[in-house]
C-alpha cells in the first residue's frame, strides 16, 4: 500500500507536471515557429551565443591581466613599441569581443520584437477563433467568461515573454556552466556555494507563484466586476440613465470597494513573500564574502595567478548575477507557464459538449452529415432544455413538426421560451432531453456549418456593427458581402434603403459613433439588421422579434415583405405581438416553456384559448 502511495505521489508530483510542461513547451515553440522559422532560429542561436561570449570575456580578462603582469615583471620598458603593440592588440581583441556581443544582443532584441508580434497575432487568432466556435450555451456560464477573461488577459505578450524567459535561462546556464569551470580553479567549493544558496530562493519563488496564481484565479470575477462598473461609468450606452437617475456615485463606490479589496489581498501576499525572500537573499549575498575568503586562501597558497584571481573574482560576481537572474527567470517561467497551461491551453481545448452539464450523453457519431440546399422537414421530439447553472427547465417536452415550405408564426409572452426554441432549432444549443431532426437526421449528426449556410435569421438582440452600411448588410452573406447590387436589393427588402440612399456617402457611410460614424435610431438599426437577414438565399428563414422598435405599420410591412420573399422556403416568425400571425399557414402558441396551442388563426379563435386571450388583451390597446 505504501509503495502504491509512493508511486501515486511520484506520478502526481513529477510525471504529470513533467508531461504538462513538455506539452506546454512544445506548443510554445510551435507558436514561435509559426511566427517565422528564421526569426525563431536566429533568436535561439543569438541567446546561446550571448551565453558563450560572456564566458569568453571573463576568461580573456584573466589571460590579459596575466599577460600585463608578465610584462611588468620581466620587461623594464613598458612603453617600447613591441610591448605597446602587444598590449594594444590584446585590448583591440577584447573590444572586438564586446562589439560582437553588442551586435548579437541587438540582433537578439530585434528578432524578439518580431517574434513577439508574430506570436501575439497567432495566439489571438486561435483564441478568437475558438471563442467563435464554442457552443452558444457556454456563453450562459459565468465560469466561461472567467476562462475567457483569463485566457485573453495579455496572453499574447505573456506567452512570448515565457519563451524569452526560457531562452534567457538557456543562455544564463551556458554562461554559468563556463563560469563554474573558471571559479572551480580558485576552489572547488566556490561554484557549489554559489549554486547551493540559490535553490532555496527557487523553491520560495515557486511557492509564491502558486499562491499568487490561486489568488489571481479567486479574484477573476472581482476584476471582471470592476471592469463592468468602469465600463458602465464610461460607456455611452449607460450615460443617460447614470445622469438622470444619479447612480454614478453608487457604481463608483462599488468599483472602488471591489478594487480596494483586490488591491489589499494582493499587497498582503506580496509583503509576506518579500519578507521571506529578503531573508533568504541575504544568505545569497553573504555567500560572496565566503567565496572571496576561499579565493584569497588559494592565492596565498600560490594556487592561482594574479590574472586568475582577477578573472575568478569577476567570474564570481558574474556567476552570482547570472544565477540570480536565472532564478528570477525560472520563477517567471513557472508563473507564466501556470497561466499559459491553466488559462490559455485549457480555453483552447474546450470541447463544449463536455462542458455542458445539461447535455445528455449519447452514442451518436460525430457530426458528418451535410444538408442539401432545399426546404427541410423539421421536427422536435420531446425536447426539453435547461440553461447551464439553472435548476428548472426553460423548455418542457416540446413536440413540433414543420413541413417543408411551411410558414409558421411562433407566439407567446416574453419569457415563454420562443427564442430558446429557435436557438435549439438552429443547433446553437443542444437539447437537454429529446432530439431535433432535419429530414429525419438527428441534428447532432449534422455538420453545423452545412446547416448554418442554409439559414438566415434576424434576432431580437441583433448586432450593431460599427462599419459601413454596405458591410453591415453584406455580412449577412459573407460570400457576397461586397456585391453592391445584392446589398441594395436586401436593403430595399428590409426597408433600410429609404434612409441609406439619402446619406451623402450612401452605402459607404460608417455607422455608429465609435469611429466617428452616423448614429442611428433603434428603428433604423433594426431595419439594417433585417436587411442583413435578406442577404442570404436560405432554405430556412427566421425572424426572431426583430421589429420591437418599429411601429405596428412598419412591423406589418416587414413581415409582409418577409413572407413575399420567402416564396417556397420554410419560414418561422417569432413575436409577442400577434397582429401579423394571420399571415402564417400555422400559428404555434407557447407559454411557460411549453407549446399550448397550434392551428390556424380561425381555429385558435374558435378554441377561445391562450391565443384568443392574447388577441383580446393586445386589441384593447388599439381601441
């Protein structure tokens, strides 16, 4: 039993961290190589050469001092031509070594800058690519935002810094290896003492790094809250309410309290670390005096020359300095690798389905089916859905059947579950229970991209892109996003052409104030979003309450145009206002996450159920 415990401890403490570090370093150098093969090779080579040059300088100084001492001891004419030229040649050679070192140093710094920019670009590309591919359900989890925040917090620069720390340690170890040989000539204990006094510092730094990382993780949500309150206080969206309701001081106070809490915790840990580290570093400094004592004993015994004494003294100083920086870099490597491995790598390896606690495990194969471009028979069989972290179902046992080319209106009060059902039908969420099928194929088996290319949707929480009007609409079909003729047609269908074509710059007008563009009203932004939805020749069209900011007449016109353009395509229109519903082939009414009625306008009126009640309530506002 004890042997098993020892094995488990070794695996946990040694094997697993070693595997983790090796994987991390492999990925790290992969990012470096992608930033430029030659840049990577030159950066690594220059770091190693700088280590050798330092050793060469120390060795050469000793030889030079011995040479000058020989001249002083055996030649009376120090300023003779031959003696002067001999000394000058040694000085020139020493200057040459230093010039070469400086040249390599500047090359190393230049390649570092290039590599840093390249690595930052590649890391951010992978990070944002991953963020656009994780299941939409991840965005319902606070833990996901914590992971994203930690992965995104300067990770591009931090990762390139991690590589440079590793290269710096490699260069420092090369230097230390050469200096060990030089200092050992003074006394064998000298390099041992210098190295030994550094290990307690490494252990202490690593312990502090773990504690600092744990604290940082615990503070992630607090930092996100400070960023949130700061954004509220400085953003345009909240500016009016903050002034009207006088809530600026409240948010400012909350920001300050959280900030001070984070700050005080960080300072306490830092002070605790500095006190311990300072006492250990005193021993490291004291070791220099002990090394000098051993060296003086060696010179007194005639074991070293005056040149060697100078070189070894200089080597001791250099070795202590390099070992100190090596220790510091090792601590930073540990710190950055923890962040790299636990934050960035863990985010990049998110699988989505594994993170969805509400997803029922299944033996279905991976998505590999592609849908043909045609209207589809869409069905939901006993579908339920629970949002991550919630305890109650948002949808309950939904049974739905939409025939190819059918025009369906989905109605219900706010919170009835309409938009959640749409997200499931689009494959943006996966059901907690039940299945959604296209032409009899389980949606889990369908390649998502093949589905999304055939869908055009306008959501109630549509995006406002602060780019040109042409791009705002063209983004609805990325393959045609610069086709101005198609963009004009979509704008006319969505009702946006009426105001875009009145602007001096027309479709080239930048929208939104972020980059000095025109700000739009809520209704204009909605018409832009609806026009974007008309860009794609999709087999499945969805309008998910995008007309809330439009007046009833404009809303009716949008739905009328929408149905006219739909032709024989499957269409789903969602709203809590029911005036447009009679235009549909079938009306589905939802309440509290369930479908409670389904039929035509006339059928549902005769039933005098939920639809009839909604119609009566809403009609009162127009009487």
